[in-house]
C-alpha cells in the first residue's frame, strides 16, 4: 500500500509540475504574442518579428505568432518568408480563423506580384556588359537581311539573301565589333566598329524599300521581294570606307532612301520591334564603352 502511495504521489507531482510548466509556457507565449502585436501596430517590424519568433520557439503548434511574423516580414517586403509564415498560420488556425489567415496570405501573394520588377527594370539593374550585348546582337544575325527572288522564265529561278553579320573583333579588342556583308559574289572585308568612339544615342532606324534599293531587273529577268519594307540601322560609321565623299554623294543621289553616309553594310530587319531592340542594344554598347548617355534597355 505504501509503495502504491509513493508511486501515486510521484505521478501526481510530475503531472502537476508538467501542468505548471505548460501554464508558464502558455503565459510566456501569450505575453510574447501580445508584445509582438503591440510592436507591429507601432511599426516596429524588427521587434515584432523577433518576438513572434520567440513565441514560435515556445509553441510551434499555435498559429498566432506565425501570422504576426508574416505581417512583419510583408511590411519589410520580404514576401517569400512572409508567405511561408502565413501558410503555416493558415495550417494551424482554428476553423473560425482560417478565412482571415487565407485572406492575408492571398493579399501578400498579390503584393509580391505587383512589386516584382518588370523585365525592363531588371535589364536596367543588370546592365549587360559589352560582351553580353554583343553576344545578343550576334544571336540576331539569323533575323537580319532581306531576300530577293530571281527568275528567268523557262530557264531557272533562285533566291538570294543579302545580310550583314555582326561578330566579335577578330583581334579580340574590347568595345570593337565586326560587320561583314554576305549574299553576293563579292568578297567583303569586315568593317570594324569602335563603340567607344561613337556618340551616345547615335544609332537610329530608317524605314526603307528594298525594291527601290536594289538594281532593276535586266532583260527577261524577273525580281520579286517576299517583303519590301525593312528597317535599317544607321549611325555607326560610313558605309563605304574606301569611297570618297563625292562618290558617296553620287550614290546617295541615285538612292536617296539609302543612308550611305552612316550605315555599315546596311544592317536591316524585317521586324520593326526587333530592329528597335537592336538599335537600343547598339546604343547600350556605346554607353558601356564610354558614352555619357544612360544605357538603354533592349
């Protein structure tokens, strides 16, 4: 009997002690949550977050501290950890409180989306280097140029693609690119473009009609252009480096729609949006190579 009483009283004391500890922890949790709420209302987000995290350490099964932590984090624009805490609050909240927890979670998600930087803003922050810009321009070589369909009735027909390829400088010089004309039976040496020597925002677009640009058909020859209107890059450097000023003026008089004075190998694009992006990329290259303008997003 005595042994039973000893065991009984030991169990009772253990249970009582556990209950007292639980009550103390509950009091501590409640006190921390109350203080965290007060800090949050006063705009003390750092203190509110610290207090709520202490409360979570005491009892991670309850939901209130997660909600406060989420609010403090959201106020500091730390949306991902805020969403994580709101989610935990929703999972632990009683049924009567789930609607409110779900509402703040969804609101945080919407705020995260609205605060996300646009592609343009991201591009500005990242500020591509000259090499990155040149690599992007090279990737667009396949979209540059125009096509001319040539046919001789009852004899033959074929297509020619005239285009200019942008490439890195053969000598590996920084802020220098090469432009090489392709598409005809002539051999053209690359023209080097030194971007550090160009004025900011000097690259522009010009709308041209390639039917007018190209020589007229001869004899029974028939020329067709799948697309006639293109957008030409201008403003890099003279088109013919070995031509005299008088020769350039004479060529310009024959083809007034063509910018002989400032277009290297006449890079052109069928898509105006792409041509605009290319022009912006070229202007960006000028600026990262020492131009004083503000780098353009492309």
